C-alpha cells in the first residue's frame, strides 16, 4: 500500500493527531516514516536582523520539541508492537513551510503526506494563509489532512 509516509509536524494538537493516524497507517502497510519540522524563515524580510534572529531561535526550539514529541510517540508505539519493522527518519529544515513540505514530498519520493489541519503558528495564517491549504493546492502526491 504505502512505502514511505511524510509527517510534517509543528507539535500542535492537530499535528499529534495526524502523527498517530500516520503511525497507524504505517503499521498496517509496513511503510517507513519521514518526520519533518520546518523553521519558518520566510519572515526575515519583515523585521530587522535582531528580531528575525530571535524569532528563528524560538521557532527552532519549537521544531526541536515537535520532533522530540514525534520520536517519543514513535518509541511508545514500537513498544506496544504497533510499528514493527517501521523505520523513522527525522529532520529539521528551514524555509517557507509549505514550499519545504512540497519539495521534500518530491525529493524523498513519499507515497503519502499526513498532516494536521491547522498548526501552532497563527501568524502564518494572517500573513500568507494556511500551510495545509497551500500544500493541498500544489501537491502532486496524496495528502491526508487530520483535524
């Protein structure tokens, strides 16, 4: 069914729900999982260098926390025997989140993307619209949205 599932995460409640659903699907199909979190650097032009640097530090810590949560849940599911033979790779990337997700989707040859319907950062919705909406609009692979 699926060979590789991409889980973009920001640590939000919707991302956690999506993660659990993706783990269930991976367990049933034997798919490997790629978990990513994106440090949004698309706002650099809006503020001076000091503010941008501080904002990126905060977002990097949030991304590190999101990946940590994903790894902990993966370990928990493995201990329960739900993800035998499933491999988890994780990475923290930088850039415009929607663009990065779309790039990873193609470069890593994933079969499915499972993501939350909304995330932690309301600022993105105000400035440039929903990341999930942008991914759905441009995706060339199946995207499952969990809310």
